[in-house]
């Protein structure tokens, strides 16, 4: 068991068993969530307690086996080695509104999207809550940049690791921990409909981001196998239910792929299908992945698509490409590293 996966009350129970007074829970929780590497840093705890804790619950921290910093925009990408030797990627992006950390939720992914590097080797395992938290903590400690926003858009499908992700959100939102507001968190999914409904029930104020990438089933079936289990109409219905439950506008991600999903009529079809659903589109020119024949749309096609959406009353932004000089799109760095190792 890892203490960083526990809520403050749960941590309190453990400390109580060790004969500690109630106020210790807050102290230990606060220290753990600062990203300390040893109990000896917990200067307001008695030595005997520090020793007992480090014997029973050693603090482990991921090791940065690669760190790349973009010369263009200051984006930093980490490849962390976990305690079992598996690696995951975390990216720190510096926006005007604050530093945003993009974390991984699984080692690998089993969703099989045709354009994505993270899924090429399949799913290895899901991350524990503390392993998601550690990515935020140690990115902040190492970079010395305060993190204010989190996006669950790294390697893995967050809703395929539902319970651990929910617990991570609770932890990172804790007032005595990182205290990151739900409104500063985005969770991205390829569209696991039953899990979207489960998430809706929690009524969190986070931003739900849907990786849509296609105007209809014919195109989506081709590039996203998940669409065969949950076709796009079922997905859009889940989005409507989600909006009804939370009043939170849905954010759609749309990777623009040359000749596949980027025609003006694709945008018009989307407008028709999204009628009445408050939505925002993030248009992302496809990041080319070596193993894939898919190519990014031209700038002109992206601009035309954006205009069509906006003329139809749906806001659309073209996402700035950050870290393009450091393999910053998800899964690329881990993949290169694994190939070098073998
Ligand atoms: N599994 C979740 C979380 C990953 S988020 C999801 O599918 O939403 C990462 C985002 O980047 C997703 O929208 C994903 O579809 C997108 N993506 C993956 N590979 C990409 C590529 N080569 N170019 C552009 N976007 C890509």
C-alpha cells in the first residue's frame, strides 16, 4: 500500500493505529503532497514516528529517466520510471493562464486508435492513484514551476481506469494537498459511454473532453475501434445527458487528418449532429506518428473547417502545437525509449 493513494481520513486511521493523535493526519498528508522524497523532510514529526513510517510505508518517487525541454516554448516533457520499471510520460505546458501538467493514466492503452502512438504496444497496466499524483508532484518539484491546471490527456484512457482516476481527482483537489480546483482539470476520453454516465453522476465541475475526431460512424469506425462498441450517436446522447447533469459545456477534440475528416461538409455534418448541445471544438492538426500512414491536414483545410464551425455557432480553436521539437505528443517518447532499451 502507498500512503499517497489514501485520503486524509484514511491516512488518519493508519496513524491512529500507530498511536498518533488526530492532528498528525493533516501534517503527514501535507508533506506527502509536497512531493517529499523522505520522511526525514517532515520536520514537524517526532523522529520515532518518521522511523516507524519509513519502515512500514517507504516513500517511493518516480525517477526521471528522460527530460526534454523545448527551446521554442519552454514545454518540458518527462519520462518517469515507475517502481516496477514501466515508464510513463508527463508534459508541462506553460500557458498564460498557468502551468498545465498533462498526465498519463495507464501504461499503454487498449483503445487502438489508428493515429495514436500510446496504443501501439497495447495496455500494460493501469496506474495507481499515487502514480498519477506523483506525476504532478514531481513535475512541480523538478521544474520549480507551480502547477495550476491538470489535463488527463497523456498515455492511457482515464475512463478505462475509472476508480483510480476518481480517487486521484479527489486527492489532487484536497485543500491540504495540491488544492487544484476541478474547474482547472480536464478529463479526456475516447468515448466509453457507460463510464461517461457514471462520471455524470458525480457532478464534478471538471471539463469533459471527448476525442471525437470524426463527423460520423463511417469515418470514426475506421480510425477509432471504440466506435464499434459505442457508436457516435450513443456517444453524443451521453454528452447530452452529461450536460444535463452537470451544466458543463462539453469540449470536443478533433485531430485534423488530411483527406479523412477535414472537409467542409464534415464540419457541416457535425453542426447538424451537435444541435442544441453546448460545445467547444479543439482542432488539432494531426501529429504525425511514424508507424501510421495518416497525415495532418493542410493549414487551409483547418482554417476552413474552423470557419464553418464558427459560422454555425460552435466555437472552435486551433490548438497551438507545443513542444513539437521534443516528441511531445502522447506516447512518442515512451515508445522511442522502449525501442532503444530493447
Ligand atoms: N484516451 C483518452 C486520453 C488521451 S488524450 C482520449 O482518447 O481522449 C490525448 C488526445 O490526443 C486524444 O484526443 C487523442 O485522440 C489525441 N491524439 C492521439 N494521437 C494523436 C496524434 N497523433 N495527433 C493528434 N492528436 C492525437
